[in-house]
């Protein structure tokens, strides 16, 4: 069964606008972690933001924020004030219980920022 | 800022040959991982390694693959008798061992091309 679902294969956003990338997840355990990674065309995987399942506040890192809705099992990434350099693949991922074990990735969303 | 480094960045090998992909994890991290991303597809977990042994592996990680931590800094992935379908980007990652889990930091990847 799919544990991480990203329903948007591609998204476009105008430069300086905000964009939301969707992610839903599936787990029956109360303890888990959610991540977003950015993969530019050069191929490296860049960590953006982390949300723990017990965190009370939504995570924020600069222009990135995570809209965490636990009851709906969603963890959408919001990028504010998009920049041309934000054009990349974005992967949502989940670490399941144990705290240290593997991270499972979604299929990714390709974001294109238009000038 | 500490980072995970991988060498080489690109490796071309003939089908049937053995390759060793090398990684230097972040120095105070204790969990290490290998992931694979076939071109245009999602990132797939291969194996995690902790306390000098494999802690978890996926069905992809069969007898063709092995991992080793030959010294205090390197973490290697060996692929024996490479096949065309082994062509992919291979990512090494490492993470701390912390209550509640923590993000995995990825290297820049090694692009393996089997010809």
C-alpha cells in the first residue's frame, strides 16, 4: 500500500507567488516524522523541513512551511515568495516508528517557477 | 556545515563488472543508508546500517549488493556483477540517533551507468 502520496506530478507558479505542494501519508503508528526534500536538476537531495507527529506547531524554515493536518494525514509544503531557483522536484517522505529507520518517499512533484 | 560526501559523482561500468560506491557520512551520525533512484522514478530505500550491521533492507537489496564500513569514516555499497537495470542515481544518507527520530542528510549522489 502506498504510504506517501503526492497527487501532483507537476505544478507551475509565478515568481514571487506562494505555492502549496500536496502530500498525504498513511500510518497506523502515532509516532512518525515527515520530511520534504528538494531535488534540483543536478540530482542532489536537499533537506528542507521536518515535522514530528507530536509537534504542536507547524514546522517553518525560512520560506518553507509545513501545513500539518494530523487528522487528515496531510503534510503539505508551502513555499512563499517563489524564486526561479525553486524550480525542482520536491519529495515528501515519512520516517516510521523506531525513530531511526528508513525514510519512505513519495513519487515527487515537479515545480516550475515562471518569471 | 557538515555534509555527506559521495565519490565518484559519476561511474560508468561494463555489465558484469563490480562497482564500489563510496560515502563519507557526517562524523557524529550513527545511522547510514543507501537509496536508489532510477531515472525519472521515485527514490527507493535499499538498506540501513547501524552499529556495524544491517538494520533493515528492502527486497531490492539482494545478494548482488553488500555494504561495509571498512574504517571509521567510510561507508561503501558494493554491487557485484552489475546489470543494465542497476543504472541509477545512488544516494548515501546519514542521521543522528535521537529520541523521536531525525532527518536524514543526503549526499549529492553517484550516477551509475551500466553499459
